[in-house]
C-alpha cells in the first residue's frame, strides 16, 4: 500500500479507495478501575457488553467486507457482536494487541507510584520503557503497521474493513499509517471504549486520510456521535 498522492491535477483514480474502521474494544472492569491492562486477558464488563451491542448494528449498516481483531479477550468479545450483526467471521491477529505494559500490568497509577516510585516518575515523563518489561512505541509500530497494512490489502477497491484493537496502540499506529512524525500521538485525545477511527484512501491504493476520530454509538442511540474536537 503506497502513501503517495496522485499527481495534482491528474485524472481521478479509476477505482474507489478502501476504508478501515479501527474500533477500540468495550469497557472492562480494569478500565473502570484505572488498571493498566497491556496483554492481560481481561474480559468485558457489563457496560462493555452494552457498548459492543450498541455499536455492532451501526457498523454492520456500513457494509463491511471483512473483520479483524486483536486476539485478547476484550477485543474478541467486542468483535463477536460485530460478527453476529454482519454475518462475517473475524480473523484474530496477535499483532493488533495493546502495548505490553510490563510491570504496570494490573496496577493503578497510585499502586505503581507506591511499589515502583522511580519507574512511576519515569513513566510520567513519557519514558514508558523505564517500566521493566514494557514495550516502546517503536516496537508497537513494528508489529501494528504490518498487521494493519495486511488488513487493508485484504480489501478490494471501495470495500470497508473493521479492525477491533486497543486504545494506546491504535493512536501510535494511526499516526504511523498517516505518515505523521513519531510522537504526534500524544497530541490526540484517547479513543473511548467502543469508539472508532476512520481511515480512508484517496483513490484505490492512494494516500490515507483520517475521515473520523473517536466516533461512537451510545447505547440506545442509532447514529454515531463524534466525541472529540475536529482535527
């Protein structure tokens, strides 16, 4: 997949571009408690199931041709609602997992500060790999980019795909896919549980653009709500 623009003033592409919807999983008990999840296999809580049940019919109405999901339970459980709404079967891919947060896994920020004050201080300064066992942005990009490019390449011209993944890795991957400078993900607000980011091609195999950020369908509503400021 190329990220180059068609020549300015040239003829429009013959085929329409593809579209990826990058959906964050529904809420878990650890989300509600502020615990770092990383690669822990934490299931959805009751609210998370409600969120997934609400978003699935809307995503189905967009006519996706394919589904992919992280292999972690909270993503797979979210994706199961989309599978039932669309009749599609998702492909699980470990490359779409959240950051490995190392020693932070299962801890709240307060618990990390109490147990590992030096690692906590470094983490607050943005040095996430100061936490033993934690992945850095480069490691996440190394696995997420091939995974998402594989998803896009699995679509034909004009088709839509849905990828169920996680909040922090989603931001890093979106910035990289769009060709933005590394680290710019810190200027984006976090994606809410069961909200999504829309990436569209400008013509088949053309440059990607962000067409929507942090859009969601609230339980009891049929239309998406854009929760973040326009970017």
